[in-house]
């Protein structure tokens, strides 16, 4: 219940963060030069899972991370919107909201596969050690999640996509 209350408060406060400028007067910030391709590992159920992600900037304070996870017999697709709450040239911290769909015990025809749909609030830390390389660390809480699937850790390395 505390998580739901925190998420509700966060979502209600987001509109007050923006300036008075409307969306029609803002420049489009979702272009190919702002997109990043990321690859790395995620920890789920205490085991490593291969992860590929596409990270795109939505606005100066928001970005989207869509990721594909696969560990052979299990796979998942998640999409998180992250709200940057602290940013310096080398480090940024963001709060995450989004969704996750996981397919468990799949087979070639997807018969008798179990699918989980979860909301995924979380926290992300981005480090920029070089000019183009970024390291993304994230903790995502799967809610609701089956007992061994209550959380997910991501460690990704990303490079910019050029047009």
C-alpha cells in the first residue's frame, strides 16, 4: 500500500514540474541522434539474463528505455519511462515508471506459456565516463510479481546511434 501511495503522489506531482510552455511550442527532441543502443546483463531470480535496450530521450527531463530480456526458456519485454531528478555532466539519477511483460516457460509454439504483466517503478543511475559511452544501472520493482520475481537489476553499457 505504501508503494501505491508513493507512486500516486509522484504521478500527481509530475505536471507541476513543467514550465508554462505547451507541447506545440517545444522542439521535437525525439530524433535519432538522441537515441542510444544498450546491451548488458540483468539479474532476475539471482541469475544473469542477457539484455538489449533502446534508450530514447522524450524531453529534457524524461527518457524511455525499452528492453528485451532473454535467458533461453524465459523472455521479457519492458518499457520504462524515467524522470531525471538530478543531473550533472557525469552522473544522473532518475525515477522510473513503466510496464513489463514476461513470458515464462516458452516453447516454439508458445503453448502453455505463462505471461506476467507488471508495473515497474524503479530507480536509475547513469554514469558518463567518456565522450560517447554511458553506463546505466537500474533497480526495477516488479509489481505485482510472483515470489521469486519481485525485482530486477540492470547493468547496461550504451553507445549513441548515429543517423
